[in-house]
C-alpha cells in the first residue's frame, strides 16, 4: 500500500515538473508584463521591423500600451502619436517623452516614426494633412 501511494505521488510530481518546464519554455510575456529593461529592448527591436502603412491595432498588439499619446483631428483626418520608451536616460522611476520614440499615425496607418520626424511634424502643423492623398484626391469627396 505504501509503495502504491509513493508511485502515485511520484507520477503526480513528475507531471507537475513537466508542466512547469513546458510553461517556462513556451510562455512569452507581453510587453506590458516585461521588466522595463526587457520591454525597452523588445520595443527597440520591434520598431526596427515596422513598415509604413501598418495598422495601429497591429502595432499596439505587438508593442503593448504606449507610454504617452497625443491626438488631433484636422479636416476629418485623424492624427495620432504614440510614444514608446526606447532609451533610458535617468534613473528617477519616471518615464518621460524624451526617453521615448514617437510613432505617427494618420487615419490609423503608420506614416512615420522617430524624434526627427516628430519634430518635423510639430513644425509643419497641418501641412502633413494637406499633402495626404485623402485631402487632395478629388474622387474622395462625396
């Protein structure tokens, strides 16, 4: 009787160890579950593989929640800037915009990313919208 209980206990323990090993090898945390160092590295690597025209939902599924966001609407065109932390500057426990890479979206499509592009966007103001195909294409009017 004691040997049967020992075998059952041993099988249960072996199954538990196998389960833990599979979970540890297969589980991939989302960016929101990562440590800040791992998340920052992951976001840097992922941004390097983005393509212009990608959908915002696809990008946020890859990168997780943005650290900051800005949005505005001009002439029925939606502009959105998502900021993701990509470079640590100061160990103060606070993420600031100067530690982030901005991703610019027009009507939920990625149109640019990077600090220099964001500065150009701020300087250009509404010019970004005026030169878009939606704003200049006469066939898009109803």
